[in-house]
């Protein structure tokens, strides 16, 4: 993730670990690229036939999820000191890449994250409604006073509200039943 800037949003990073994962591929001297590359002509296009290799490479295993190595899986941790939003990191030992979607503990973790985010969204929506109702009550009192200065303040509030991003129409993306 060296070339990827921090996303500047809350990040939830979950992955497996402690599963043998290819970390390095070592080719015998002279076998990469293959010494006896054969050109194969097809439809006036030239392509290079490079498979099978003359001799198999050695695969050096290390930590990871069986598909992605641990160095890449932990890449999101580099964002912790580069953004103000939190970066959450959850590791599931002995869980491979595909089982992150098939086993209970990781999938429950995702469901819990979604449930928490949905609750936060509902609370924010409720608070926004309460604030809006409070502003409406304040505006009603000001209207009764019919002070021209109060009308100017009300117009500024309305103008600002039109330009603000509103969360009133946001609905949970995923609901856990």
C-alpha cells in the first residue's frame, strides 16, 4: 500500500492468518525467463510460449491467509498514523482467504460491524430530527417577534441547510435479520 494514500474514512480490516501462504517464488538459475523460448505464430500475431517452465520454481511459504501474504494483509495498518479516522484491525488465526466468508466467527464480525454502523446511523438521524425540531420551535418564537434581524438569521440558516449534506434519506445498506 506504499502508493495508496489513506482513504480518510473509518476502515475495518479483517483477515485470516497462520495459514501457509506463498511468500517468494525462486526460479533456478537460467530458467526465468526460459532459455529455450519458442515463438508460436498465430493469425499473423507473434506470441511467446513460456509454459511449462523447464524446471519448477521453489515456493517459499510464510504467514498469510493461504492466498495473500501477511505483509499485504496488514497494509491497512499503515493508515493508522496517516488519518484521523479509526482503522480497526481484526485477525482470525487459522482462517483461510475463502473461509473468511464461510465460517461463523469472521462473518459474525462483519455482521456486528454492520449492526453497529446501522445503530450509529439511526442515532444520528434521530438526533438530527430532534435538532431540526428544536430549530423549528426557535424559529416559531422568532417569527412571533417579527424582528427583521431574526428573519435575516432564519434565511441564513435555511441557506446553510440547503447546502449541507443531509443524512435523513440514508438507509442501512445491509440489514441483519
